[in-house]
């Protein structure tokens, strides 16, 4: 059996597995459903000072990770056999969404490069055909927190990690492309607030309709970008069913 394999290239290898050693991901790691190795980028430096960065060409503040050092680290990880994609975690990258998570989880694993300082020399990104990925429109101190988020999202989709297979499909950003509907549990009355009666009706069809309607309402109100994408997919699917997939 091929085990999903993550390699993390970082200046702070002690940050891993970190929270990924707990809960579902941690149990899956102990059960051998995935494996994670870290490589200290500094160990690939060749000078006596173990230098990994230098001043930016053209001037400016900060330092930039050297292409020769980063390339050696990436090459060592990729040399392990599997054709795993190499990803560089950066705010300017492709947004990490559930579609990309599913794609990565379905593969053999990933090689993740965690940047620091002002970033990584562009030449090694291009030479290694690395995919740049962002977890959001904000700046972190380095790519390690982003790597943890990406790995957590992928690991939970691996076979046998989650208890109920349908959970991964029904939650936020699942197969429907909608945000998740609200959840309730006992007691039925709490601080003057009641569980919606339909959820106590025992009518599974009505419960499903309510949940769908709530998911659509919340997505329309909170994430119009997701709603527009979802609406476009629904329209395209309807045209395809009608035998007019190219209709305008």
C-alpha cells in the first residue's frame, strides 16, 4: 500500500508534526496512513556559516532564500521516488480551496517549501516548476503555519482517517460547493432559543430540504463569490442534462 507522504522543507523542523500529531491526523500518523518528514533547509548550506539567504538584488529590506540551497533541499525530497508535486507556500499563490485539497489528497503526497524572510529566489521556483499556494490574503512570519493548514486539510480526506465517509462531503466547502448549514443538539430549548422544529420532526426528506436551503442562504449572504460559482455550476449542469452543454 502506498502511504501518502509529506515532506516539509523549513528552517524550523521542530514545528512539525506539531498539532498534526494530535486528534485525527495524529492517530492516522501513528497508524501509518500517512507519513511526514521534515528537512532543515539550513542543512543544505555549503559554507562554514551555513548561510541560507542573501540580500535582494536591486536593493531593499530583508533577505531572500538562496536558489542553490533551496534547490538542493527540494531535490533531496523529490529524489525519494514518488512523483509528488512541489508547492511553495506564499501569499501570492493560488488560493487553497477544497478542490485543490481533494486533488492533492488523491495523489501520492506533497513536498512543501516554507518560505521565510522576504521569500525565495524566483529562479528555483521556476526551475523546479513549483506551484505557489496561498492560504489567505494576509502575511505570516513564514510558511510553516500555512503548511500545517494544508496538511491538515489533506490528511482528513485520506482513506480511513475520518469516522464517517459522508462527513467529508457534507461539511463546509464539500462536494456541493456551499457553506455548511447550522448544527443543533440537545437540549431542545436553551436560553430561550429553540431547535428548528423540522430537525425534530423525524422527516428525513424535510430535514434534507431545510439543510440545503440554509446552506444556500448562508452562502449567498456570507460568500457571494462561492454562491456565484455554485450558481454557475448548477446552470451548466442543467444545460448538460438538457443536452445543451454549450448553450449560452
